[in-house]
C-alpha cells in the first residue's frame, strides 16, 4: 500500500466508527455557505482536527466540521468548510477528504463556492451551475505516483461536471422559479484578488466566474469515479472597466443572503436523485 492509501483508510475507519449512516452523497460547503449544515438531520459532527490526517480549515466563514446525517431523505456527509491552496496545503491535502468520501461510499458530490463574477450578466447574488472549469492553479492533485485503487492514471475530463446532474438542477430551477445561470468557473491561487488585466485575461479565456477553490476537489472526484454537481454564488462584480475595491465582509454578506436559495436548490436536487 502507498502511504496515501493507508492514510485514507485510517481516516475512513475513524469516520465510520463515529457515524451511523452510510453516505451516498457528499457536500462541500464553501465561503459563507456553511449554514446548509443546519438543515441536516445529524447523527454526528466531527471537528476536522479529530480526524486522522485531515487538514484544519484556517479561513474565516469555514467552520471546519464534518457532518453526517440525512438531508431531503438522503444519507449525506458534508464538509462545513474546505481547504485552499493559498492556506499552504498541498494539492494532496486539499483533496484528501474527497478521496476519503470515495471509500465511505459516496457516489455523487455537490460542491459549492463563492466567486467573483466576470460575466457582466451575472450580478452579485446570482447562482451559477458550473458547466466546466479552467485550472489556473499551476498544479494538479494527480501529479505524482498513481494508485489504481483510488482512480486511473489518466482520467477523462470531457465531462467533469455531470451533465445528468446539471440537467436535473436546471429542472429544479424551472419548477421552483429560481434563476440559475450556467457557466465556466476558473480557479487561481489567491489569496490576493485579481488585477484588472487578469480579469480581462480570464474573460478572454472564457471564464464566467473566478474563485480560489473547487477545481482540485473536482479533479479528485472525477479521478475517484464520483459524479459532480458544482454550484457557485456570485458575490461581487469583477468587471475590469468598472472595478471597485473588494470588501471581504460584503462578499461574505452576499453569500449569506443567497444561501437560503442555494440550500433550497440542493435539497430539491437531493429529493429527486
């Protein structure tokens, strides 16, 4: 066994000994979106620092807890807070929880984030279903020795975000009269926000939103054979010719304001899965 595989199994074993359900669905809750956890009928709440080999979240608005229970009648395991490259973690550390989810039995992953809007038609408060992504992190969690027990050496990335789940979330949006856009998520390292020139570059590349997370977890999920639904909350406008100074408190406030709608969307999707 590789050390990474051993570590995954140690974390899996610890989590299984502390939860009562076998999760079918995983959820990763991003900046300002952690209150979905309040809707979960919990059977266990485990601080990250108690789980073997788990990183510890260091970012404001990330509670750093793993929550097990039921949501919309489905068995779920949810990360209340994620890990970022800019925190100093390696790619392997960032995606470690996703790999643990695979061995817990998770078949589909809902990943959420807050991001800046590059598309002028996506004002703050917009919910965007991710159709594809652009990896500008300068790294990839699959670099290094591959363990076939986790996933294949060369995973196909022609559909990183499940078309089936994308169609489902759009049906939910129509049925519940919720505006959900579709678009491309780009990820850069941060923690500094982008310059005007960088926003122009991102728009030219075809990005609709820009964030500092998500892409590593999605790559790891696809590698592990887990279907992915990605949902972004646009928290600020990043239009280079009308750029205002970023206010992190305002960004988190927009995420918090939009969160109840996002919670409703995720619950409705789980109901019909």
